[in-house]
């Protein structure tokens, strides 16, 4: 399973942008980059995914480096409800369907 | 609410007892997954079904664990002769058929505590 590396924790202020980094230097050409988050006492929640190009949705933006060895999840204007553990996961286009979670980044939002 | 539903939300039992959890996936999803999560760790994959066929099992799924999805709809996860180490959150997820870009939708889990 391709490995990702994320900081253990990050802190930001409410209403400010947050940039959550992820390194995946061993990514293969057909691996998708997925982000999930887990709020306290809840199951993980899908946030966004991409392959090569940057992606935007109502929750966040995903910026993917040109060499695809790193990516950044961007929360444009953090709220207290964005406090969660954020997981960066690589998923192959074909083959294994399971998600392989690492430790993730625990994001704290200060009011 | 048409999300993934898990029952019960909490289960407390004595060591050695058998427990069964149920998962109702999103109705049009034909893939269903079970994960286990211990405190402070990310979820770990246990097994997954495509319709009623169990296609992959983790080595974490010892012979005391069995999962079924008899009609390709809901699924059950049974743990026999529970041990202290089985205390964890058991998460179920579902997704539609497709390639690696299909997101998985999770329930809020069943928290198992072994006394």
C-alpha cells in the first residue's frame, strides 16, 4: 500500500484559510489522492479526491503538485465545525478497494 | 436519512460472549466495507463485499470474526468469544461500483466495550 505522510497536528483560527499538507512520494501513476475527515464521535466523511489536476468542491479545494508527490487540502474559511482528524489516502484506480488510513492530521480551530 | 446506518451504537459485554453488529448501507450501493478503529488510531480495514460476495478479508479478521451480507443489502459482523483486545469502534461503509475514485460513505460506528 502506497504510504502518505502528514503532520500529526495543526492549529488555525476561525474564518482563516487552512492548508493541510500530505506527502506521497511513492505514488504511482494510477493512484487517486483522497481526503477524508473524522469529526469527534463520528465515522469518517469523504471530503475530496483528485488524480492530477486541482479540484474544488463545496467543502474544500485540493491542490496537487505537478510531480504528484505531494498535495494540499485547502479549507478556504475554517469554522469550528472543521475541527477534525484529516486523512490523506492513496487509492489505486483498479484493484484493492479498501481505504488505508494513516494517523492523519488533527486540526484544531481556535475561536 | 439515507446514509449508512449501524446498530447498535454502543455495546458493552463480558469477555467470552458473542456479539453481532448490523450495518444498513446506502440502498443503491453494492459495495460494503467493515473497518475497526481503536483509540487514537485511524480505521483499519477488515473486509469488504460486492453484493453478497465477500471479496477481501484482512489478516486482522481472525477466525472468531465472521461477516455476512446474505442478500446483498444489509450486513452483519459477528465476534465470537470476545476478548479485551476486541474493544474498538467498528465502522461500516458503502460505495457504488466503480474504480478507485468512488468515495466510501461511513456510518457512525458501533462502539464495543469488553468488560
